[in-house]
């Protein structure tokens, strides 16, 4: 099982390029948690000292007002921004079904980075590329929404030309 977890972490973008030994060291400091359906993994607008690796189940990512934004069903890291740069979480994460995560305390990750600066540099590069891909994806989503908004506005202008929303 430990070899499987090591390979799982090595295939996560944030840890890409890490050595087997570096991942093993990280795994020695993690705690595996099972979340019951409805359990809150993290709240928005908080700075959590933990980074989580989602392994199994389904997590719901939602706004502070509990509006569902996305669902996590594939292995991925959650909370990397809070742990690596101390920023508050943007969203709330709730277990939709029984789910399994690995919990890594930020201080333990910082210790590995301190002891192995090349690993820390790799994490930062991976974080930058991850943020770039997320930003690129959000820009594409915004462009699609802008197009949809224009289509709705045009249709509204056809149906109700005097409606102020059509302007």
C-alpha cells in the first residue's frame, strides 16, 4: 500500500519531479483520514495549516454561501496555496460521500523543503505551472460565459426590446 501511495503522490502535479525518497519522507508525516458524508474538510476564508491529498470518494467544493462550484473525484492536492504561501482558502470543501484524504501538516512540508532546497524549488515551479493552468482554464471559462451572456442579451433584445437588461 505504501508503494502505491508513493507512486500516487509522485504522479500529482505539485510533487512532479520529486524523488522516491522525498515522497517517502513526506508520507512518513501524513495522516490518513476518512471523512463521513457531510464532513467539512476545510472552511473558506480560513488559513489552514494542512495540505490534503484527496485519494478516494467525492468532495464538493463550494462558495462560502454553500453554492457548489465543483466536485473532486480524482486524486489531487487540496489546500496547497494556504500551506505554501499562507493565503486564506477561497472555498469550502465538504465530503459528498465517505472519502479518504492524506493530511500533511504545513510545518512538516516546510521541514522537508528546508532540508532539501531542490525539492522546495521544484514545488514552487510546480505551483507556478499549476496556477498558470488554472488561470488559463478560468480565462477560457470566462470567455465562454461572456459569449453566452451576449447570446442571451441578443435573444432578450429580440423578445423584449424595451427591457433595460437588453441594453
